[in-house]
C-alpha cells in the first residue's frame, strides 16, 4: 500500500444536552492508505455520519487527532 492519507488517532466525540453527556464515538483509531477503499457500515445511530463530519472538518472532535494528508483537520 501507499502512504497513509487519512489518519485518525484516539478520536472521541460527545454531545451535551443540559447536564447529560452523550458519547457518540469513543477512542476510534483508523488509517486509510493511498489507493485503499473502505465502507463505513453500522446500524442507525452508531456514529457513521458523525465520523464523516469529523473527517470532513464539518464538526470538531471532543478529543483525538484527524489528519488528511499533511493537514490536521481537527486544528482548522
């Protein structure tokens, strides 16, 4: 495989409603190499869209690091 194009380390995302913390993603680690394909699958409410929004920079993680190429997405 080629160089790592997407690197996710210790990624977590929680939402807060009043005093309630709602964890959606907890300590996710993932590497996607150049030329590699993957499918993101899971039941409704499992965090698929949240993960894609974090990778795309639409939302910010509660913790962890996301790099796409040489760009640290979580620092944009």
